[in-house]
C-alpha cells in the first residue's frame, strides 16, 4: 500500500531506503489475531515516530512492514536504531543507498530492491546495511558480515550489522543464497511485483511436495519459480537445484538431463530413474523443473517416481499445462496487474526495464503515464512483452511504442539474447503453438475472431461442430495449456484469449486462408443469437437478455461490422435493428449509428427486416435529431403494411414517432398518438398508456393522467416487460407530482429501486431527475442533490442530450427555488438547445420569477452565458454548483451540532 505523500516532500538524488518486516508474523496472526492486531498498532506508531523524527518519509506499507526514504544515510540508520530499541515485536531491518527519483508516491530503481534483499537476509531485532549505506555514515559501530550473495541480486554485497547499546549482537547465520548448496542462477535484473503471490507460493510449498506453475508463454513462470525457490532456500539443507528442460528435444533424455544437473552417476544394473531416486532418498532438497510442456509425459513419469520413492524432496515445475499426476497442486500464474495504473506491478516492471536501457527515462507527464499504462494493458500484463516493449525506450518514446502495438510481433523483437524461444514475443507464442495438435490449432484460430470472450456454444458454432463434448475437450485442452482463460460467473463459464495470443491466432488463421469462412460464421452466429434473444428480451426475462447484450456487445459490434463489410445486409440489419432496441434500457446508443450505416443500402436491397431498421434509426431522437426520427418512424409505419417486410410488433414505430414529436416541441402530437395507441390492444396499449401518463401533466391534463395511472401500471405489469414497467412507474410519479407529491415520490422511489434491480439505467436516470424535484420539497435535500448529480452524469455519459437538457432545466427550477437565481439562469440557458425542456414541471413559473428578480437584461445575459457553454462545460458547471450546495449543507449541519 502506497502512503499518500506529496512528491515534493520525498527525497531525491542519493536516497537511503529502510525496509522493515516482522519475523514470524504469519504464525502470530494465526495463534492470537487480537493480540497481534494490538501489537501491530503499537509497532506502526513506533516506526512512524522514529522515521519522522529523523526526517524520513514513510511512503509504503508492505504487509506487516514499512518502507521509508531518507535524504541522509546517517539519519536513516539512527531512525532504525531508535525504532528497534522501542519495538516489542521481532522486526528485521535492512538499509541500502543509491540514486533514486520519486515517481508519484513511489520510487523505482535498484536501491529499493537491494534494501529489500538486505532486510530479507536478517532476523528479528537485527539491523543490516549494505556497503552503499555504510560508506555514508560516521560514528556508528558496524560489524562486518562479509561479502554475501543475496536472492534476486546479480552481484554479491558487502553486508554489515549495526551495533548499538541495547541492540542484540548474536544472531543466527544470515539467510543468504551462498549458505545453501544448489545451482540457482543469479538474476541479471531485479524482480518486480508479485509479492503477495510469492507469499502464497511459499505457503503452498510447505503444504504440497509438487507445485506446478502454469501460464501462457512469457507471463513470467520461470522467473517466479526461481524467486520462490530462492525464498525457500533456508528450508532445504541439501540445496535448491534448477533443471532446464527447454533445450531437451527428446523426451527420453529427460532423466539424463536431471541426473547431469544433480551430478548423479547412473549405477550399474539400474535405470537412470532408479539411480536418481536412490541418490535423492533421505536428502532434503528442492528441485525446480523449468519448461516441462514439450516433454510433459516424460517429466511427469520421472517426477512421479521421485515423489513415490523419496519423502523429503519437494518439486516446483513450470509448464504451459499441468503434469496431471497425483499430489500435484496447479497454480496458474496470472499476468501482472495493470489495474492500479502507474503504481501497478506491470507499470513498475516497464519503468525498471526502461531505466536499464535509457537512464533518462521517466514518467514525466500525463501523456507518458497514459502511454505506458496503455502499453502494459494492451500487452495483457505479460512480463516478457512488457520487458521487450521497455527495451524499445532506448530509441523510441512510450507514445511511439503504444501507437505501433498493432504489429506487436515485429515491434517486440530483436536485440535480446537468451534462450531462442524468448528472443521475441513471436517465438515465445510459437513455442506453445507448435506443441498443439492440428484441431487445437484450428480452435485457437477460431478463438481469434471473438472480440471479448465467448462461451462453449459460440466457439462450437464458429468452429463448425455440433458435438459439444468434442468442443469441450478441445477448449479444456487449450485452457490447460494456458492459451485460453476460463472465467466462471453466475454458474456460467466464459472463455477469453489474451490479446497477444489472439493476434497470433489471427495471423495463423490468415496463413491458412480461412479468415473469411470463420468470420462469416461468427457474424451469422451473432445474427441468429440476436433474433433468439430478442424474443426473450420483450418479456419477463429481459434482465438476462440485457446481461447478454452487454456481455456480448463487442462481439455484436464486430459481427455487424464484418457483415456490413461483406455485404451481408440481412445479418447486419438484424444485428443493428435489434441490438439498438435491446440495449436502450442500458442507455447506450452506439447501435443507432450502425442502423444509419446500413439504412440506405438495406433500403435499396429491400431487406425483409427494413421496417425494424427504421425503428432502430428513429432512436436518434435521444441524440438530438427528433425531426429525422419522426421521418424514420413514419417510414417504418408505412412499410409495416407491405407484405414484403417483417416489421416489429404494432405500436413500436408509432411510439417512437410520438417521442420524437415530444422532443421536437410538439407535445400535443405526442398526446394524440398515445391516445390512439392506448385504444388498441397488447403492446400498443401499454406504450400508449405510458405515453399519456408522462405527457398529459405537461399539457395541463394531470387529472386525466391520474385517472389512468393505476391502469397503466397494471397493464405494464401484465405485459411483463420490465422496461415498460419502469416507464409506467415513472408515469405514475409524473401524474401525481403536483396534487399528491408524497404519493408520487413513493412511486418514483419504487421505480428507482425497480430500475436498479432490473438494470434499467435509462429509467434510473429519468426517474432520478423526477424524484430529485420532489425530494427537494417533500423529502431529503441531500437525496435530491445526489439524484440530480446521478441523472446528469448518466445522461451525459450516454450522449442522451435531450434528457440531459431536461434535467438541467429541472435543476434550474431547483436553484431558483433555493434562491440561487443567477446560477439558475445560467443552467437554464445551457438547457435551451433542446425542446425536451417543455416537459419540465414549473419551468415557465421559474423563468418568470427569474426575470422579475434579475431584470430582463440580466436574465438574458446569464441565459446567453449558459447557452454558449459546450455540453461538457455545462455539465461541469452544474455539478460544481451541486457540490457547492452539498458543502454548504454539511457546514450548516456541523454548525448546528456545535451550537447544540
């Protein structure tokens, strides 16, 4: 956890870092958590006081320890001594110094890693310093512990123990790599991130004799396994040994490779495996078998024999897929986290590796921070890809690398030495691909056409198989081999392919000449699914279909674009027409533009579902073009009578035409059409009644609206579609808003709860603005302000400018009522670009009052100021005024409480 310290307060240049950790903290937490919690609070207070009293800056907590930075090495050591003398818990401390610069509220650079490793070598009550710190201090007694090789450091360090009155002098041997036999390599670079994962794996190593790290190529399995093995070194008196299987081409050579690594000579009359197990019997050691995937059967056979014939040998393996033997604990290695942006492990790795090739690199501005974060996100947090991208900083900027990730396999190659399969990102992925069977390669290619995950049914259809169990076996194999990720939620499994693997699969699919065939299947599948889901959407199961259209939206977009590009107007029309309507409750209007894209060509081709496409296009009424929406809706109504076409149910086009008239300022026409619809049956009657309940109060006929309010809600509930039920509840609130505001507010509160429960974001925002008006006068002012803010934000994000304008007009009425007359005039001015404000109750009275208070000239001036604002400016201004009133309310309450 990074502590919120202003960057200006953090030392720079030569900085001394202090790392601390409580020895045996896990055991203490398990044995007596209450006592540990109390002790930890005292521990934190002691450390904070010692650090701050010596001008240090505590900037991070790491589990049960802290990390602090000091401009003075002398003060850093004195702070450590001061803290150690007052701590009751066994705390180990380590210090190292070096050049470092703060990046936000954190540091990057080798000195931090050295200080952490120095601390890890020590014991509770002990203070260790590296030679880099020892050289900068005077008058403090140091005990020379010699040149030591520490885990994760490429060079040995001279380590000293701080000696002072009151501190212990005798401690167990340092926990360093050179005290245990083995052949673990010395890393050439620092290990970044995964602290929590290392802790978990260390615990697993104590519970299971065989732990297999699985994951996609380049994710960091090898480095993590070596790091964990290094951390476990003190537990294995006979050593920790790494066996590299990547160079082994013949599975039969696996036992010989292991024997060579462990210096075991095969005995006469025994097989190599028998000789190995005999030599390992009774020895307490840890073996790391790296890269087993291409010799998985041979490695499994050997490891199974070792575990069966020994009792003190533990094994860590890395593989793209599990070994599949008894006693194996599989641990998938996740990509590096990117969610925390600049402080995430992925970005930290990028910065560390970039500094290694370009010492002047820094996150020196928002643009660079954004670019680096996007690079790490688009590279799926894969460590190898991030390191290769960071290596490009020697000759490129982060922004230039980001802009070239579309061809990542060419960009992230070259200039790297090492094992062949990891010289480039392409080779790392190709290593996994070459191990697949032909049908697995075909499935992986099919996976590449999905935009954002898929389920078993989808991949089966795109692959072209009706055998679900065959597909389950193939998909499961790819999951086990770390080429697909399986996410389980709500009793369903959805599969996802990392973008890097997706791009590779797409290239392979193109090479095989099957792109057109597979993408055609993808588009047709989603066209067929859209029709099936539409039938369910228009009923009680709407919530499930909203979840589906939201989850599959990226695939639906991709399918539409492909069908459009290929001239498959029937599929493109099906997707555009229905998705535009289906996602309306979520207040997302992108598919309206899809309808625009194919409307003319679908009309020329006489596509059977053309009337439905016109209905979808008429949703442009919410995007500020009500007159065009009227034209589209009327065309849909005309086409409905033509037997060549397959229209929506009666009432759809008329309902949207009436809405378009409303937002075009022709509210009486809205009432006329709604009256006609209310006299019909089925769907048409429901939307007609809903339209009347909303529109009649705005034309002075609230008594008629109240008379049909109960009937409207009943009709909507009987029809069963949650979207219309939300509409009806909102209409009920509108009907009674003036004569029975408390009753209306209860209905709106019910509607808001219903909208949230059923994912009706459109109605949640709409009902929020109506409820806000009534909360201000008959409920809670705080709730009113919160509802106004929610509604404005929702309409703005959705691009629903007609309802955004109406909400701003409602807010102007609110400001006028509370005496904020100039603010009210400005906010009203921002709303005047849309005729939808004619729906707002009491708006004309508020305008008249503002003119009388401000004078006509001043009123016109302020309205002009508001109307000159861009939409984003108007939203920001309105939100700031809401925040100001909220702040004033809090201050007033606090003042009242103080007086009492």
